[in-house]
C-alpha cells in the first residue's frame, strides 16, 4: 500500500497532476536485450542434442567407472562453437567436448565420466554447455546413477580387450546382490545390437542372490572401440535395473 501511495503523495505535494491508474489490460512492449543474448526454448536443445538431455545409469556397483556421450549435431547453416563445457559442483564427474567447432551438419560429442567410488547412493550431475553461432546459448545436461555397496561384480566389467573382426568371443561375470534374497532378474539386454546377452541364476540363500551374466560378440560387429553396457531388469521396484559395463576394441585383420 505504501509503495502505491507514496508516488501520489509526492505528486500532490509538488502541485503536479496525479497520473491516472494503469489499465491492467494494456500490454507493455517487450524489450529485447543485446543481440548477443542467452536464448532458451524454441526446441534448440532438442535439435542440438537429438538423443536427449539426460542419461540414467541406474544401479551400479560402487567403484564402477561410468562413461556416456551425448551426441551434438549442428543443424544450422553456420559454424557452431562449443565455447564452454563445465560441471556444476560434482567432483565425481568429469566432462569434455570432442570438438571445439562444429561445421553445418557436423556431429560431435559431449563425453561424461562418472566415478562412483566418490559417492554412495543416488547422485545426479549437471553439466552446462555453452554454444555460439552468432547468438550465445547455454544448455543443461543431466546424468544420474545409484552407487551401491551391496552389489558385487566379479570381474567388475565385461572387458573383451582387443579382438579381430569376425571373432565371436564370450565374456562372463558373476553378479551378487546382497540383502536381496528374493530378487529376480527378469530381463537382460544390451543397447548394442551386435552383443548377445544371457543371464542365469547360480545361487540363492537368505542373504543374497547370485547370477551369471554372459555376453557374446557377433561376427558382424563393426571395427572400432566400443563402450556400452548390459542392462539387467529386476522384480524389485527399489532396484529396477542394474548396469554392467562392457568394452571391446574390434580390429580389422591386416
């Protein structure tokens, strides 16, 4: 009330006419800031990051070194500079950009590395990506994981090492879930179609459930370094999925 009345009182004391009240239906003109402004919305994020702005690793064994890459695509007709990539207050998370400048229709990656040894329980990391193609924009990416002490992976990943293209090796891991005697693995899948996955129960008692996870490479797997994961879905809503890291380097025979 005081904020409204004070200008009127000052006008009356100065002998000036009191201005009429503003019509609430009147729309004030929008004032734009400098041309080089921060912009949000208009589907910019969806165009620049076509695979999404977040990734959930699910439940993992504490100490697992997680890695994920967000694909970045320059859909404009101008060069796009990735001017800054930074992590917001999370010492477990490291990030880097594969390229500083993306030409029109060129693709790059924002690579994230999550060290689950640094925390126990659920943790979400936020990454700020700044881009500039004549207009400055800032984008946010999110990554999350649940680091658990009650999971045991032996070995700690399905690492095939180096193989020759055309070979079809298999790798095995024993997964032990402590304090979950009723847990069942209901599905095992890999997000790489060239890797086949199987899971079978090895043991169960009043304190734990033990499973063997096996992965086999197909003969037509493409050459190159591959980092992916096997996802184990369970019947426990508090532990809906477990992630097993998978890595291989496929070399072309000379």
